[in-house]
C-alpha cells in the first residue's frame, strides 16, 4: 500500500530527474564545444546535478542557484562540494 509519504517521495524524485535531464544534455552536447570557464570544482553544472539528486528539487535548485551566483570574477574558486 502506498502511503502519502511514498507518493510525495516518488513525485519529488520524478521532478528531480526532469530537472536533471537538461543539465545532462548540456554536459554531453554543449560543454564539449565550449572552453572551460567554471572557477569551481566540480563544475557548476555538475554541482547542480549532484545537488538536485542529493537534496531534491527545491533545496537542490536553491543550492545550484546560490553556486551560480558565486561563480563570478569576484567570487571564490576551488573545490566546493555539494553539502
């Protein structure tokens, strides 16, 4: 029997994968043809993918947006893993 918690978890997981698919497309088909420009490791797109899959669509998207906002000439650089 499906409980409400299971239903919410499955919907959240499905939404996360729908959000990750464009990132995977970008990584496979666009990134190889552009020069590397991310200041952080892992790259911003990989960070977004990991954050969404690890924390779900809402918190993962918030972490990804915060990371992209920090990826600028005045921001930091270096190793910045998904918390």
